[in-house]
C-alpha cells in the first residue's frame, strides 16, 4: 500500500545501526530514508524539505542542559519542532515547540502525530519558529548581547559594536 509520508533520518549517531536493522525488520525501507552524516548544502537541502523536525534526544542530566543544534536549524528554516520536554529546549522554543507528554518513544510519537494530523497548527508553528529564529537566534543580535556581557565583566566598553 502507498505511504503518505517519508521519514528522513540524517546523521550517524550511535543508534544508526540498530535503527537501520529495525527498519529492515519491520519492512520500512521504502518509508524510512537514512542519509548518513551530511554537512553543508547536502544537509540544508534535506532539512529544508522537512515538514516536521524531530529532536529525539532523550531526557537525561546531560541533554536537559544543552541547546540542541536542531532547535536553531529547524527554526531558521521555519520547521516546527517536536521533542522531549528538555529544560533548555523548552526554554528556547516555548509555545513554538511541541513536546512529548513523557520521556518515552511512544510519547514522542504521539507529539509527532499531533502535528502530522493538524496541518493548520503545523503551519502556524513553522511560521512562529521562523519568527523566533529571526528574533532570538540571529547571530548579529546574539553577538551584541554576548559582547555587552563581556564588556560588563571586563569594564572596557571596547567591544561594543565589534563586527567580528
């Protein structure tokens, strides 16, 4: 039977081998595409085609404090994000993100299904993500904030407006 969607898994993390074997066992080779590690244009070309970006990093002490690169990348492309309710991810995305109700794969799948089934919400969250990226994740804005903190710590004021 035809499938209405495709799952693209980009990267080569520690779960890649097991994920490929599971997809094969379940007969999902036509539904799940494994690209492997990508950078540059090849990465951006894949990500730009996503309807939903998944941040699959599970809840643990380490992940709970990290700013995941996927948050910035998906937001910059206007892609709504789904992930676990990690402290830092929730802080960065706020209401723009869609979060799993619990720290289980089923919880993450349910959160994805909510966006898959609700196109207006998916579109609205994608647009909100793009606005968020422009307002909060833009390097020029972030640079000014970081330089102001740096100047307050060393007290010189020499770095305000620095261009590099």
